[in-house]
C-alpha cells in the first residue's frame, strides 16, 4: 500500500494543472501590477517639459527634433513650456534655454 501511494504513475498530474493555474496567476498578476506602478513612477521635476511616460516621452521628443529640425523644435518647446525646457535628444536629458 505504501509503494502504491509513492508510485508517480498513480497520480494524474494533468488534473492538477487546471486547478492550480488560476490560483498561481493571481499573485503573478498582482506582482506585475506593482512592478508596473514602480516602473511608471517618476520623480517630479521642477523643470517643465514633456513627461517621461515609460520612455514614450523621450521617443516623441527625439522624433520631433529629427522631423522638425533643431531650430523649429526648440521654438515649439519654448512656446509650449517656456524659456527653460527639459527634453530628450538621443536618449539623453537635454535642457533648452532661450530668451
């Protein structure tokens, strides 16, 4: 009787997977949600400019400089945010100072 309970062929492992799968996914989803919140959190800067927003802000900022050119993009950001602006060019934080 003891050997029968220790026999791995005695248990049907496929019947255990659907029962434990929903129980295991809830903590994983909660963990992913908290990691997303931590990753999305950014320190608020006192310098105006486009937001970081999970890396989308730097892509849009760099694309605007490539598409409009440096002069027109600087004028756009100065009209939108003022004379001291933080933007991203090639993934690096860049400050535009104009008067």
